[in-house]
C-alpha cells in the first residue's frame, strides 16, 4: 500500500514539474533558463520578441532600440 502511495506521489511531482516546464517554454524559453536567470528578460530581449512577432514596425523597433542602448550607456557612466 505504501509503495503505491509513493509511486503516485512521484508521478504527481513528475507531471507538476513537466507542466511548469511547458508553461515556461511557451512563455520565455526553457524552465531551466528561467530558473537560472531569475525569470527576467532584458528590455532588449522583449523588444526583439515584439518585433519578431510583428507587434511593432521596423522603425519603431530601431527607435526603441536606440533609446534602450542610450539609457544603458548612461547607466554605466
């Protein structure tokens, strides 16, 4: 009886971790990458994704990219 319970717990944990991995891959890459990086994407990565998905035009992309890069340069000075 105890063995059946342990098997069910292990299977449950497996499905839970597997479903979390699928959600993370769908949203922003692999589960492991998000776990290691803290789950945060940089503003430039988000911008690239929006352009790739066709949510912004090339001119909007370039303008926003220049703004981001200018802000990054000011941050390090």
